[in-house]
C-alpha cells in the first residue's frame, strides 16, 4: 500500500513550530508503524518559505505527486474573523492546488481537503 501523501501549504507568514509539529507527528506515525504510511511535502508561493525569525522550509510551487490530504496553515493566535480572512486570502493563492484536490476528491483518488489552524479545523 502506498503512503497517504500530505501536502502542506505554507502561507506568506507562519510559525515554524506549527509546520514542524505536523512533520514530527507524521514521522512519529511512520516510526510507530515501522513503515511509511504518511509522506509529506510543503508547497508555497515562494520557493523557500521563511518564518519571521528566518527559519526556512524547502517548498515547491506544485505537489510532486497526487495528494491525499491538503492542509492550509494559518497563523495561530488570530481572532476568528482575522483567521477566516487569512485562510480566504491563502485559499486564493492556493486555488490551483485546492482545485486539484477537489477534482481528486470527486474522482476515485480519495483525496480530501483540511484547513488547519491553531483554533481548529473545518
């Protein structure tokens, strides 16, 4: 069985701890299972997404393979209206990737979309 491929969209501003925590959780699942059940990659508008303190994440503009899960990160600590606005803004930038995930969901590839923030998901 091939691993579930998770694509993580990094917005123009984000906390490295949030992105790194996701990756650590995926790695922990793979370690516990003793096989790669989850694979991941970062995508963003810029080739190397950087946090405010300058921590850089290697990214691609498009996923390298079919995605099973798409996560759009948002900055934690925002009030709900700001958070929604931020996710809507990033959704516009990520529109081609979201459209690909939605097409995949409608076909037989079983993909789904998850929007993640520090306040919860929808």
